[in-house]
């Protein structure tokens, strides 16, 4: 389906959940994806299914998934999911950057260099 402008597409995509169970049928509206994007999504969904069979907590995203709090992202070069070592939540982000060399003191010294007192 071709739409006259991007605003119409955004409106439809925001309201697509209303079509889930209309009458006796289920309707789905998805973005137009390339063959490669569909393949990546399929690999991720297969992994999600296998992890859910093991009764693990799984969250799915765009080219990524989280298994029991560990984030996995799609590597384009290797064509596979890779475990990342990024912080999993805001608490870990905060604790990672606290300290003299990476915490508030470094931010203060950085701003002090940029805004010299006269």
C-alpha cells in the first residue's frame, strides 16, 4: 500500500493495534522490510523461541534481544547474534561511571576548561 505522505504512515502505524482482533480475523500491519531484515528477524525470533522453551525471561527488540538481563545484538559482518557487555539498566550505568576518574569530578574539570573564569 502506498500512502500520500509520512504523516499518514505514522498515523496508521500508531493505530495498528486497533486492528488486532476485528471480527473473527486478525489483521497485521508491518513496516516494509528488505529480505535481509526479514532474515535477521527470523533468526532472532528462532532464538527467542528456543530460550523461552528453556523458561528464560526474554525481551525482543530491533536487531537485539535480552535474555535473563544479558543483551545480545545482531552482528552484520558475522551474520549472528553476539553478547554485548553494555550495562543492562540505569543503576549499572550510574555505578560504572562513578569514581574520581570518570565521575562528577571529571565532568567538573571538563566544564571548567571550556568556561574559563575571567
